[in-house]
C-alpha cells in the first residue's frame, strides 16, 4: 500500500510527463508558425505566392547593398542570404542603425510578381549574441580572424578573455 | 516581533505535529515547516541580505553603466543589458522556485511552501515586468521595434501572465487552502514554459539573439563586460531573496494575527 504522499508524487510525475508530451507534440505541429521568419532557403523551396506577406530573415550579403533615393525617399536594395540561398530585397524607408553588410536582418514584405525580388515594407536588425568593445573588434580584424562584413565573429573562446594585443599577436596568417 | 501568548506556540507546535511526517526520510523537509522556527532563523537575516543586495547591485550597475566598455556595434544602448539580463534570469529562476514550492505543496502539503509560493509571485512578476520593459526599450534603438511576436518575447510574456494568474488564483478563495491547491497546480503546469523560454532562440528562428552565456560553451561577452553583468546578476538574486523572505516573514505574521483574531472572536462568541 502506497502512502498518500507517494501516490500524490506519482500522480504529479505522470501528469508532468503527459503534459510535457502534449506540449512537445503541439510545438512540433506548429513549428512553422512559431518561427518568426523564413530563411532564403525555405523561400526558395516553398515559393510563397506573390503578394502573400511573410517575414524573410538572414544575413545581409556582403557587397550587395546599393543605396539611393527614389522620389525623395531613401531606397535600398540588397540580398539576404543564409549561406545556401540568397534573395534580392528592395526596401524604401529608413534602415535601423544596426543595418550593415554581414548583419542579421528580418524583413517583412512579399515577393514581387514573377518571384524576382522581395518587396520589404519593414527591415528589423537582428544582432548576434556576441558582445565586445571596439578595440577587441579591431584586433580581431587586424589578426585576420574576422571581417564583420561576412557574418558573425569566430568562436568566443578565441577572444572573450584575451587582451587586444594578445589577439593581434595570435595572427595565424 | 510581538511575542504572542503561550497558547499560540502550543497551537504552532500542534500544527507542526500534524504536519510532521510519519516516515523519517521526510523529516528534513519538515524541519522548517514550523513557522516559528522559520521566523527565528530568517528574520535576523533579512536586513543583512537586503543591504548586501543593495551594495552588490550598486557595484554591478555603476560598473556596467559608467565603467564597462560599450559594445562595438550597439554602442551605449547595450548597457541596458546590466538590468535586462539579470532581471530575465531572476524572473525565470524565481518561477522555478515557485514551481518547486508548488510541488512541495501538492505532494507533501508543506505549509511554508504555500506561503512562499504566495509571496514570491509578486516579486517574480516584478522582475519579469522589468525584463519586458527594459527589453522593449532596448529593442527600439537596436532592432527598430519595441515589440515583435517572436518565440522568445512571447514566451516571456506568457511567463508574466503565469505570474499574474498565480497571484490572482492563490488569493481567489475564501478558504486559503483551496487557493493554495489550485495555484500549486497552475505553478507546476506553468513550469513547462521555462525550457521553452530558454531554448526558444534555438528551436525557432527569432528576432531575439541567442543565449550569450551557456553552461556548455565559452561566454560570448568580453570579460570587461561580463564581470559587471555577473555582479549585477548576483545583486538581483540577492534582491529577489531579500524581498521574498521579507514577504514570507510578514505573510506568516499575517496568518498568525488572523488566527489569533479568529480565536478571540470564537472565545467572545461562545
């Protein structure tokens, strides 16, 4: 005969297992709508119909940013890449301060007719998880270990506790 | 602390005997079930923890806001992390503590765990609100928006609502025991949200950044920014503990005062 405490404990464990399973199944089932944005590869594979609004996210591809003005409004074209596919984006409006080549972005908009380009109405900047002072960033650049133009910095273990001088000295080239 | 009549201690002792476990293995769990013993042990500690929290928070925040270097790309706005990140960690671990109290309440009917869950709720909700507000203020200059419905932000908003729901439910019944039982179930069910918050940035694409500090990998925050972050985190935890203990302590006294008033009313009624 189980004590009442033990029985309550087993009931809680059983309920916990059931609940976790249910939630896990639900999260897997709604996987696509829980993602905040689609990657260029997903867009290339699924071909969302022209005019259907969705979010496209990825890295601003290096050397693809062209800025100008059209009818007095700032106007930018660039490509968003995830390393596997790349989508051209057209955006009219003011860009967030963090926008640059190699930066993560999430854009809201729709594909133009004929799947040619993504017409963005909003551009949001997505920064990475790495935080460093400017002198450390400069040291990584000088050591040839990182160019922010091409994406996120190298493994944090290589720089997170080294002085800028040490990082520069560790030039592997 | 007002020294209550001897009858009150007798009642306490009786309550402790009722709550005492039949098996020896659970004895440690019930050592602190006696509210009188808890008060004697914890009350003198509260001012010490409170002052320590104030000092450690000040050191961490002044270091972070005045002396730590700014991030190379985010600039000065990144300093809000010295509030946002500790608040988020305390909010989540505060809920974990609340869930553990709920488990102690449901399985072992631990009387102190009920009071602890009741009193930790508002403190945790406060830290969650702080995390949401600072995150929103941080999002505007960096992302370009105060709010998006991505998985991380939404799951933390759910955490906030879980806290609010727990606070409301545990106080919603005339018989406090009913409130304790119902709120403990909510507290345990809500715990499923905690792993979702932590892993939301890996399981799904999100606008929120990934975790900078993990148990497995190196810290992605440079040391001169990491130290003040860890110090203010310690300060925030101390503040959570101090506020929770102070609330629990006054909650116990409230219950005792109510019991005394009830007893007096019964005596004068008969």
